[in-house]
C-alpha cells in the first residue's frame, strides 16, 4: 500500500466523516485504487454517507475484493481492527483513508503516513486542535506528515493563507466553506465530491488530495504494518508520551492525560461491551479499569499524594470512563429533580425547585459525548452528525434529552429529568402545598364518575406527577391503556397495558409514533386511555376516543392557562392533516374534555395547581368554561416563598 491517511477530529461536529468520505472519493476519482475504513465499530457513519447496500463488516474469512462499493468505486470496510484491513489489502490498494473513532492509538499513528485533523474555526475547536497537534508532535509524529483541514468555514472567502498563521508549522491543506448541500448529500447517501461541482468545497477537497500526492506525506512507512519507528525519529526503547513527562497546569489536564493513556493501554470500549452483555463480569471489569487508572496516576508527576484527593480523582475519572461522569452524584441525590449540562464545564441542577450552578465539570466535550453514547447505545438509539439530537431514558426511568454539534454551538448538551422511585400520592401533594384536600376530593370524584381530564402546564411544572396521582383514582376493575413517548407513568392497578413510542432506527425506518399507538389502542378494548402528553396530530385521535365511549380518559399539554390549553389543542388538531373548520374542532373539544387542571411552577420553585376549570358549552365559536378552583395569592414570605391557597370559586 502506497498511502495510509488517518482522518481524526477532537470533537463531534467538525464534519470528520464528510472530510474522510469526500477525500477518499477524490483519490478514487483520480484513478487511485482507494479504500475507506470506518473504525467506529458501534455506529458506522460511512454506511449512510455512501448509501452502502451490503454488509461491509470485516469478517473472519476476509476477501478484500468483496468489499467494493459499486456506486463510488471505493472499497469500503467497517472494522474496529485497522491492521486486519491494512495487512490484507497491502498489495491491492494504493490508498487507504481511515475514518477514526476518537484519538487514534499509537500503533495506528505509526502505521499512518499522514494524519489529517478536521476542525472548524470556532475558538474552542482551534484550541483543541492545537493541543492535539502538539501532543502528536510530542509523541514523535513528524510535522511534515501532520495536516489540518478546516471545515464548515462560515465565510467562504477565507483562504488557506489566512488560517495557516494560526496553526504555525502544521500545514493547512484546505479551508472548506460551510454548505448545507454537503450534509444533505451525506444524508441521502450521495458523495458530494462526485457531483462534479466546481465550488469551494469540491475544489478544496481536490486541492487537499493533490497536495498529499505531491508531498508524499501519506506514504505508508516500510516494515510490517508500517511500524518502522525510525521513519519518525522515535527511539523504540523509550516510553513515548509517558504521563510523567507532561507538565500539568490543572487537574483537567491530568484527567485528559489519564484518559489518553487509559484508552491506549486497555480496550475500554470492548470491556464495557462485555460488562453490558455479561452482567456477572461487570464488577471484575470495572475493578480492572479502576486499578489501571490508579497505576497511570502512580506514574505521574505533579499529582497530589494526599490519599483522599487521589481517591476522589480516581473516582471522578472512573465515572467519566464507565459512568455518567460529573453528573453521577446528582443522579443519586434524591433532592435533585433535574440535571442540565450546558457545556462540559457548565452544569446546573434543579434542587427543591431552585436552579443551582454546580462546581462540577466534565474534562472536555468528548467525555460529555461519551456519557451520552453510554445512555443511548444500549437502547438502540443513535446520535451523530446526521441525527444530532435524541430522547432516551435511564434504566430507572429518568428522561434524557441530548443535543450535539453542529446544533449545539458550545458543545454537547445533556438534560436529565430524574424519575423518582417514590410514587407520590394525593396526600403527598397536599403535604407539599400543591393542592388542597377539597380539590383532591373534587378531582377524585371526577375521575371515578368518569370525566375526561386535561392537565395543562409548562415544562417542569409537575404535569406527569399529577397525571400519575389522578390515574391512581381509576377503579381497579377497568382496563387502562397508557401511551407515552418515554414511559414514566407507574399505575398501581393490575389491569394496565403500557405502550411506548419508538423512534426511527439507524436507517431512518421503523418509527412508531404516539398517534400510531393511540389509534391502535382503540382496537384493544380500553375502558380508559391515558396519554402522557399530546404534542401533535394524535390530539385529534385522542378527542375522538374521548367522544366515542372512552370516558374518564386523561392527557397533558404544554400551556400556561386553561384557555391557552384549549387554543393549543386547536392548533394540534390542525397538525393532524385533517381539514376541519375551526368551529367543528371546538365542538369536538367541548364534547370531549370536561375538566382542565392547570399546573404551574411558581417563582419560588414550588409546583401548585392554579386552576381547576369546567367546560360548560359553546357560545358562537367560543368554548365556555368557568373556574371551580383558583389559586389566590396573598403575598410572599421574607425568603421569597409564595403565600396562597387554592380556593373554590363561588359562581354568581
């Protein structure tokens, strides 16, 4: 093999896969027999980027000629073992482009004739790219074989010369302008470079490929697997990049160095997969990782020798490697209801209704992303450049939302709404001051008689908790079907069927929506239907169910007042795609919904029922309603607590 090029990036969002795929296409289009290897053995990004139809996973019986992807002329491989591909394809391929999964290990660095770091012009990316390039230089990797490709440049007139001064002696091969068409092509399984466009992106990729050919910087080293260390001027007898050689300015740098050495020395990903598939091995595997962390710290200079400090450091590094890192302790704190990671170094929690900025932090964006992947991968969900946001849940039922670059500008964002193991009762809500005993009796009678109830409120106001409490009043001899996007309801009755929506798989197929489930549950002979939240077209199906013999059903919506809740239902019914006049929609609402319960989180952080309203009829196109109970605020205490009571409203 003449040339091995490894493409890497410090963080998700720099378009690493787009650079690797299009660069490989550029070599192939120039008449070079080219292979493209994806090292990510969990989510193969190149599968979608190339619209690959076959299984390109490297098997035990490996015949390279079977891996040709006809549409692009590339040989496409998916494998966590780069050297199996390098060893078998050495005589067949001219060029191999490797799309890495994170920081390449030292063996792969030795085998690669050229490293390309994909980055953007964001300040945080530039800092990380400079740090990575310096680390590679410190390891003995030659500067002439190290290259930068700047991707997603907002200003298309920025030149290579403009950027070169930033990266000093590390050569900038190309500055690629931000183009939505590149991402759109990748999502469709098309290679943008092959569309024969003479725009900035295509010309930049071609220039990068030509520069690599001219300088020979991608030429694979001689020797078995290219591991002749003399090429790089490295003394094989020295322990390269030993942790003790690094001058640490902060604890964060210590953690980063430990992470790098840990992933160099043991196969953490495969160990974690073993722990997942063989729970009986989990304790042993985790202890092995913990011992290795301790060994690496013992070899370091500048690390505190205080026993408690070292134990804390080992614990935090271990939790980042196998757990959820900086947020792990908050998940075990019963008083914390929500955890919000805005950036790797900016974490907030909600405790007793108040938002608090914590002093905790992840080491870097990569560790936040690793925590997110640890949550979503066992559930069969994915998060990557083509699907940069995801909803999921933890094993205890806690709701998780994650967003990564390029949507999240400052790095991966993680939000966890904790699930309480203690099932709250109406008595608990009365004790907390959320509702009065009289209002509880009214709602209990409404559920039992049965009336259709809509719970309205803002985000984090306690809608789901109240829905759980009201559902507990349903008689035990009735068949209940619950439908949720993420299963949170825990009903105590025996005759309960729980349904949960499913997102699309990696190929974008197989999604089952809330609307699909609501329609299906009508065929399951329910007495009551409880929908966790109506967000779209399923609202029409829910109203029709309430109007056709399923009295006593319940759901929630996001709205700030009972009147706003009815307006929001108007809009969501229109989202169903069924063209109905507004009056007909409101007639449906008037007939279907009997009671609206408004829940709110007040400025002191407390969650209270503020209105219980009955729908009484229609006048023209307006739905008539009146308040049965309303929160009457009389003031606040010296420490900011709201003083008020939910009182029955006398009708005139």
